[in-house]
């Protein structure tokens, strides 16, 4: 079956187009054409043209004279008051060869009304019929001018789509929860014999890009039944009542095709909570929601009509929509774990020519927190990169680089950065890496780079956990904050300055510190209480504070103290490893990007860094001054 993905034009738009065309024709085009055709003349010009025998025809009207010249398509007119009582005019016109005709301007009122209004209305009707038949039918079911109440739902036949659970990876729990629905659609008599009823609806809830729509289509493919797909915004119309009519039409069509599956994507568009007074800001949305509730109560689930909904804003749905008997089940479709990411990558790599020794596990560990859609994009970026570099298959290098493209953007190879700024960036990034490596329970460093990216990052340090983590201890969270402060600590120790390059580090460190205090109960001063709640677990990190002004000030103070402690720890780690900080930074300045293996080899003394050119190294005098400053500061700190 043909999958028409073209954008639909709302029916209302065609009304506006037709009215606009008629206004243009009526008020602009026709008067202008008439004005261009009729030319006003003076009586003297008229007499002069008559004496020169240029006039071919003359129509004498009640208030004017209209005439036409020989070899001229224009119509000329002379107003009657100009020639007055010129009784000899007709004879002179005859003598000069003009054809004269008397025309009365008085017309039957009914005929006049018909010609002025009826003809135009007839033209509108004919034009409307033409648009309805030719253009609106291209919109599919419900696209005609008289079908405004049609649901416009897309119908996918299972035989042409062929999507099954094998095409959905990384969502084993969700597939297991939906298997029962598939089994019921296959064998409804098995459940009917024991008196069990199929759930009327199941709500798929999860972040964007996790495969909610694909899961719904896979259920239809597994059950081999028709699949109706429609989005919540398709029900919302400008005219009140049309949304409810579309809901009725959708359920009527579903009952005809039963057993089948009806999938409503972004159901929060029409299913938002109604306010306490019973009135909504948009009456059309509320009528549509009421009709949906009524239809779900009215149809018999034993017929095999299953309603699947999808949303990433479950907190905004009306409680009446979520009660048993409507959307009986809530199925989480979360971000995939490590194994799930591996499976998703393998599914997408089936359609891409790749090396047999591809390290899928490393890429999966590098992409914690990504969705299935993100992983599909990463595989596609890797394939594009392989083609760009003249390779015929995707290598691990391509996938690793595509991960960095998705995270930090493309490399800005032509960016002009001064030697001094480049030096500061190198020390900043090595500061992060060195602090991370010297702490326990920190993720291993896999790459350090000072190549700027299109996202605005001038460099970054990548860490990849060796295994999936589901919980973080207080020490784990604190170590993360220490690692984030390592870049600023390196700037202060080596250059005795602070740069704007630490802005994102400060943001991340503050976010973790605040979460430790307000959400995780990891602070002794605040205690085991919840102060901030997540608004939506699937969309961003927006929170709502439950604290009083006094508690909020205490939270801010504790966040500051926690970050300062972390920063102090990072400074102490770097002071103890200043030789390695200089050595690795000099190496990074020359190479611009080093792997985690290179970093650890230098850190552990397994590889000696050769001295590079003077342009890429710090001058010996500057190094001596900086090291003396560090020694003096450390001595002052010990005395304190």
C-alpha cells in the first residue's frame, strides 16, 4: 500500500483560497479590464473623429454615447451633457459613414440582479466543484469539500508494511507487555472462553525517538490486522464540533475493519487535563476529548479493536482518559540500556555495509542516554563519513567520529585560534582528564581533543563507563563534580587566570550538586527531604521547587560549598601531578587529539613524549615562572 507522507492542506485553507480568488476577480481584475477597454473622450474629439470619417459604429445611450473607431478595438465614450441638444448630430454621423444604434440602459430588475449577482455565484459554485474534485481528493479519505468530519486516518495494511517485533530492538519489556494484545487479536476465543476481556487501550509513554510509533505498527504487523494511524493534532479544527465528528468517524471505520489497531500519536494534544471549573480554554479540544471518552466507553473490546496512544507528556493527560476501561495499561518505552543500544545499532547496521570486526560494544558504551532515533542517526552519519573518505564500508572509526558529531557537532578545521588560547584549552582539557584518572569510581578517559566543534566547544574530554550504571552513590556524584572543576583548576594553577571556557563545566557541576541536595537527599544540612521535583522525566531537566525562601537560601549555600569542596580537591590533584599536566598538555598541543590509551601510557610513564618544535611548546622561561608560582602557592597553602 502506498505510504503517502505528503503534508495535508487543511480544508479551511481551500475556503480562504476560493474567497480570495473571487475578491481579486471582482474588485481588482474585472474593473481594471473594463477600465482599460473604455476610453473617455470630449465632445470636440468626437466631432473631429466623425468629420475625419474614422468612426465605424455609434451606440446612443440614455446618458452617453459609445463609439468604435475603424481598425481599433477600444470603446470610446462621450457623456451626454457635453453635446446637449445637438439635433443635427445623427445626420452628420450618417453622412460620415457611421453606423448608428439606439440602446436603452434600462433593464429588468430581476435580470439585472441575476447578471450582477447570480452569474458570480454560479462561477463560485463551479469553481468550488472543480477544486473539490481535482484538488481535495488528493488529500485521501475525508478530503472532499463535503467530508469535513472525516478522520483522515492513514490505514496501513499489514501485508505491505511487514513490520514485526524483530524490527524493534532495545525495548524488550515493552514488547513483552504488548505480546498479550497480539495474542488476543490472533486468538480472541481463547480469552473469551474464560471470560477475560482485552484491554481497550494501552498508552505508550517515553522520551522522543524511543520507537513508540514503530512499536504500535509492529503490534499490527505481528497480529496481521489493519492499522489506523492518526495524530492528535489531526482532530483539532478551526470549526467547533469537527474534532468530535472526526473521532466518531474514526471509531466507525475501526468497527468496520475489526479486528484492527487504532494508533493515536501525540494524544496529549487532545487529551490534556480539563480545569477544575469544567471549562477549557479551547472548547473544541474539550469536545473532542469528551467524544473520545464516550467512544472508548461505547465500543466492545471483544470485537478486537485496540486503541494505542503515545505521548511523552503523560503528566498533562486528563485522569478520565487514564482510568481502567479506557487506557487500561501504561507501557513505558524508555531510553535503551547498554544491551538495548547494541541491539539497535546491529539492526541499523544490517542495511549498511560495515567491517566484520566493528566494535559495537564500544559505540554502545559511548552513547549512554541516547534514543533509538539518535542511534539510527549515528549509523547514518558513519556511513556518510565512510563515503566521504573513500571507503566502501563503515569502520569503528567512522562510528566513533559520528558519535562525536552528534554530541559536539562537526569539526571546525579552519577555525583560527591563537597559540595562547590553544595552550589554555589544552591545559583545560588535560586538567579534566588528569583529575578523572586520579579518582576512583570515575569513568575511563577515551579521548582528549582541542579541535573546535560547530556546537561551540573549543575542545572536550570524553569518558566512557566500562559498564552500564543504574544508580550513583554520593561519592560517584561528587567525583563527577570534581572532574568538571578540573579544567578551571588547571587554568588557575598554570596561567593564574579564569576563562569563559569553563561555563558549561560550571553549569553541569551546579546541576549535579543541586540534584544531590534537593532530589537525592545527599546533604546532611538539608536532610532526607525532597525539595525539587521533576516536571517531566522525559523532556529536559525542568524542576519545580517546593522550598520556602529560607530553605532555598540554605540550598544555594550548600550547593556553593559542595562545588567549592570539589574544586579544592581538583586543585590538590593537579598540584600533585604538575609534571604530568605539563607533559600531556605539550603532547596534546602537537597532536590536537589523543586517545585514552595514549593518555594513560604517558600518565603511567610507559611512553616518553619527545620534545616537539618550539612553536608548539611552552617557552622554558615561561614554564619555570609558572612552576615557581605553583610551588609558592602550594607553600602558602601548607602554611595556612
